[in-house]
C-alpha cells in the first residue's frame, strides 16, 4: 500500500540508503565563515558574527531587531519573561507542539493552559481562544484573570506548526482586546509568511530555532525578534548575564542568563542564512511533488500551506484517512529506511502536563491520530 510513496521519496533523493526526516545542508560558504571565526580567535561570547547574524536576520524578516541566543527554548523563555510572565501566572498555548513550548513556560514558573488548534493550520485556533477567554477569563486592573483558578493569564503563545503559518493576525487582535501579549513560537517557521509578513513578527516578540534539524542551523541556536527597541535592548541584557556595560567593572543589575549565542555558531548562521532562499525553493519543489503524489493516492491528504500564506514547508506532512493507517504507514516506511514519524503526543497527555487546565481539544486529538511527517530535507544544492 505504501510502496508508491517509498518509491517516490527514493526517486526524489536519488539514494538507496537511509533517508532522514530532515538533515542540514552545508556548502563551501559555511566552511569559509566558520574557519574565519576560528582564525579570528573570537569563537565564544563576543565577536563580529554575532552582531552580523542579528542584523542579517532582522533584515531578512523585516523586524527592527533580533537578539540571538544559545537555542530556541532559551529564546522563548526570555521572550516570555519580557512579556511579563511571572511565577504563578498562566500562559495559553496549543497542546499540539514540541515540548519546548510548554517547557519554556514552566521555566518561568508559570502554568501552560491548552487551547485547541485549527485543523488546517495545526496552530492555535482564534475561535477556540476567544471561546476560552469568554468562558473563563475576567479583565481586571491586574490583567486578565482565569476565574476558575484565580491566576493571571499573562501571555498567549501560538506555534507555527511545521512552518505552516497559524492565524496569528487574528490571535494578536484578540490578545490586544483582552490585554494579553502574544509571543510567537516561530521556531519552525523561519521563511514562512502570512499576507506577506514574516511569521515571528506579528506578536510582541517571536522566536526562531537554529537547531540541527531546523530549516537553517547554527549547530544550536535561537533568536528573539521584535519591533520594540526597548524590549530588544532588555532581551540582549537578560541573555548576557544582565551585566552593566563598563570597561572593567562586573556589575549585574538583575538575575540574567548566560544565553548568548557563541560567535562560532553565529558564523555558521550567517552562512546558512545566505542559503535560506535556495533551501526554501528546493523544499517548495518537494512539497509540490508530494502534493501531486497524494492527489492520486487515496489513503492520505497532503498538508498544504494555508490560504494567503507561504509556508517554509520545514516538515512535510500527510493526514491519513483513518487512524488505523498511521502506524501501518510508520512501520512500512521506517522498515524501508525512509524516515517518517507521527506528530507529537499532545502536551496535555504527558504525565508532566496532565494537571494543566485545557479547553475542548477535539481538533488536536483528531490530528494527533492522523498526522505523519515525511522526509523533507533540501537536496544538496550547489554551494555558494
Ligand atoms: C525546535 C523547537 C523549539 C526549540 O528549539 P531548540 O533550539 O531546540 O531549543 C521550540 N519550539 C518548537 C515548536 C520547536 O520545534
């Protein structure tokens, strides 16, 4: 039943060997810039590539500022702190996400609250959020309060699943109406846009990840982007141990973090960013080919970019017709050394997040039983 898909993927990548879900791609330019960072001796916490990567990234997504960090999780933790999330608060997010989203909320000693996703975007659903707020939240002078738990709802964190833009514009409007800042988990969505505007730039802050499995990589890395210069300044301060600038004195004016991206990783980030448009073009070609394949297949529907959006197609996905097909597909493809995997288990079903409040999660549950990720690496493009 799945031989057609296995053959299609093997033809696309032109190999009889193991086909990974998502591999990084490196060319001559990556080697040149990484070697340059080594030769400069500035491999660690200061250096020209950190500043350059922040400038290049901000320019790419048309944000006023970017602050790069050691990874995407730390970027999200700091963005939440900047949004005012404090111990004892609640933060609304989606149950269908990678665990880093919920963990970053926990690192702020806040509680995730799970609200349903849209079936077409796989991201936080504005109607579900509005329903949840109407049913449970009161606006008070201290902010928006969950009347069932008595805790403040301090932020909303939508996630752009697999690079498909969620309805973030509507979520930001809702957040403004209820006095709740939106922090976008755009870890998977560098290069994606809604109505021409980059994912990550709709909310008060957005974050990206440059982990090895993401669309571009620094080895490890993350970034906070924002159009608010004061927030960016504070993000830089918090991620660099909150040290007051001085030629020799060590004075720290709050408890910050050592979350700064090393210059060595930033050098790789600069080189990878130069290649991003080529990676995106190759990934779009693969997505179009998958779409054509699944149009004639009968057992699954390819997950397309939502209307009005451009997806980076970080990870391609198929929605199988029946839940019973999911594990059959996973077994057949992995047996054939074509890597596939199911979408994440819902956060609210994990032992550690089972006690968290949640709304009706019908769409998330429906998707969790049916979505399977397919090999999605860019092919080796000629090095620039
Ligand atoms: C990758 C990812 C992160 C965090 O990234 P790291 O750089 O690995 O810390 C956060 N959220 C989501 C949804 C991700 O996919």
